[in-house]
C-alpha cells in the first residue's frame, strides 16, 4: 500500500526496559517512568514478587531488587514529597547533567539533615527508619514508608549538600528534637550545634520556641546547658580578640555600682581609664524577647548617661568578623579622650 501524508503512522515500538539501567540514579517516579515509555502495566510487572524493581514509596520506584542506598532513600523521599516538575523540565538528570534534580516545596530535615550537615552525634543515614521531609502546611501528603512528612507555615531557604536540599541547622534541630525523648541525645545535638560552629545558641532557642518545645523538661535542661556552652565560647572569643588584636587589657566580668547607690549591671569587659565597656549579647529568645532586649537597652542608656561607652557585641559577630569588632572597640578607646570625663563608679568582681 502506498503511503501519503494522510496515512496514519504505525505505533512506535516501546523501548526495551534495559535502557533504564543507564539512568544515573536508579530511583524514578511514575511520571518519569511514563516519560521513558513505561506503561503502568509494565511497572506492575517489574515490581511483582521476585521482580527486578520495587515500589519504595507511593509513586516512586527503585530500579533494582536490593535495598536502597542512603542516597537513593533521600531522593526517593524528596520525589515523593516534592511537587512535580513543570512539563519539559528534566527532573532526573544524569550525573554529568548541569541541571540537577529540582525538588519544589520539599527539603530533608530532622536527624537526616543533621547527618548531612556533618553532625557526628546524629546517626548514620542507613540506620534511620524514617527520613523527615519538610513541606508547606497545606500540601496534601501523608507520611508513608520511610518518609515522615513535617509541615511548616513558611519553608526556610534550603541548603544544598551533594545535590540534596536540606533545612538549615536550627530548623533541622527543632524537627529532630521534636521526635526525641532521650535527654542525652538532645543535649549532645544542641551542644554540637554550638561547639562545632554550626549556629549560635539564640537561633537554636528561637527555633525550639517556635516549635513549642520549651515546655518539655528534658529540652529546657538541654537548652540551659547550650546557653552555658554558648556563653563560654563567646567569652573565650572575646579574650582572644583582645589579645590577638593588641587591645589594652580590661578588667573582666565585673559589676558596676554608683558609690553608695544602685547596681548598674554586669559587664564582660571594662576599661576604667577610658570608661569603655563591652557587653556580650547572649540572650536566649524564649517567650519574651522584646522585654529582655528592653532591659539591655535600659542598662546601656543608663551607663551612657554616666559617660560610659557601651560596645554591644553578639557571639555571631565575634565568630564571623572578629577583626571588625576589635576595630570598633579600639575606636571607642581612642575616642575617650575627646569626651567629658565619666561619672565615678565602683567596679566589683562578678
């Protein structure tokens, strides 16, 4: 029969399934398999008992019969939870593809995220029965298999670790702690967060407060240890700043009082001759951060009315820009000669 432009083309032969062995990461969604020409019937046949594939999560397939690797589990959870990519966007590229998988509205959180952040006190990925995945509150998803859905009103900006979007440390910590009843495990995670420089205590406590976890006694105990740890680290950095940048020695950890008068407040460092003070802001935002800040501000204003210059430094600034903070203190010390003499105050050890 002669063919012309009106003659229907014969149906395309389906591609053999072995071509899927070339896919870099052998985890694909139902939609991705269909884009490779695999029908629902073929998916079911491949996943039969003893077959070469397995359905690891609803709508997510593992293209080999053995247990998934930790990388495959992470991507399977993200594929299950993420919004489908727009048509035409490659959602599962090869290893050398510049377009990495884009997971919309989903990121790994909890213990799995902390492991990816490099926490030594978090368990290995393969030992985790569940992997927490953070999604917007209104997404219609349920926890299934190894995927535990965690909801939030506003998704934080994820960090990328080996192509996997993960929640920032404070959020991941809060989600991990919400599932932990072991006080020792909670304390170890919070301590490592601060000691290893992952984040400052204030951001951890803020995340725990937002997650309404500060009513749990074992969490409050761990937070108290965390704050003590954070203050000790900040004080050590302040000592280093003074010595490494050649500032004159202050008196350390003192209380100021007016002669025969009221207590003016404690200071971390004070230079009596120049009437310059440094105060570390190691506030722990819990229920009433505004009131606590007001107390800091009142003390500072009172001291400055007496002619004392107060330099307010956060632990984060000390960690990230120590040289700049040293310059601020040096400028305050040098400017003391241009100011009116400060009121006489009594300096007492704290």
